[in-house]
C-alpha cells in the first residue's frame, strides 16, 4: 500500500502541484509601476543626454536667443515708427494751425485795406464835387528832387462819380525848367503811361535828370484817346 502511494507521487500519475508567491497582487502592481517609472526615467535621461551630446539643445538655445533678439528689434522698430508717426501728425497739425493763423491775418488785413479804401473813396468824393461835365480830375500831384540827380513824382487821379465806368487812358508827365541856364522841358523817358481804373488810381516813379538841369514845373495830362480829360501842374 505504501509502495503504491510512493509510486503515484513519483510518477506521471502523481497529482499536480501549484507554487504561489506569498506577495499580494496590489503590491505586485505597485512594484510593476515603480519598475516602469524607473525605466521611463532612465529612457528620458538617456534621450536628453543624447541630445546634449549631439548638440541639439545648443542649437535650439541659439535659435531661441535669435528669435528673442528679433522680437526685441521688431518691438524697437514699432516704437520708433509710432513715435515718427506721432511727430509727423504733430508737425502736420502745427503746420495747418500756422497756415490757418496766417490766413486769418491775411483776411483781417484785406478787410482793413477794404475799409481804408472805402474811407478814402468817401473822402475823395467829398473833396471833389459831382460836376456834370468834369467827373475825372487829377486830385494830387507831388514832385521832389532827390540829390539833384533824380525827381520823384506821385499823382492821384480820381473819378468822382459813385458808379463811374471803367476809364482807359494815358497819363503824360512833362518836366520843365532850365538846362545850362536855357529853357528846357522833358517828358517821361518811357513816354505816356497807361491809366486804367474805376474810382481812383495812384501812380509814382523816379526820373533821372540831366546834369545841370533845374526842374521848376511838373505838368500832368490825362488823355482818353485824343481827348484831354484833365490837366494839372505843380511848381517846385
């Protein structure tokens, strides 16, 4: 009987045996997770170490520094462009303001000149009576010898009518006196001057005198075509 039991245990017909670990399965999973984490850490370290050896990190660092430098440059350019745009806008506004101020001053000056012209016209209309046959008149004639070699003349011609028509004519000036103690006269070197106005016109000029000439009288004649419209003379 004992021999049969022993043979059964030692032969193929012996019953199967299972060897089990004494560790519980949660602890097994923890150990497995730690092992996997350790392996992953070693792999990551090896990867980073390989990149460092190959110089990949250095190139990436250089590229990053280059990008940072470019970003700073672009920011500086943006600030500069913004400042220039602001300065340009300020300059344009200042120039526009100055132009407006000049325009206002010119308008005020024109208004003042217009008032002066109206006042002068009213004054001249009061001085010269409205005669039916003589609406055009030489109101003023002034002459002055300068340094004995030149004569300065000024003449004012007006039409006294309030709504006078346009006058188109010529103005002749003649100088009279003596030259080398002999009678002498001379018109303007340029001849008669064109006279065109509606209410009044001032004219002036300089005349070079011959040597030894003495001017005693200056005469003015206003012509319309071949007709003499006004005469005036002054004695020096």
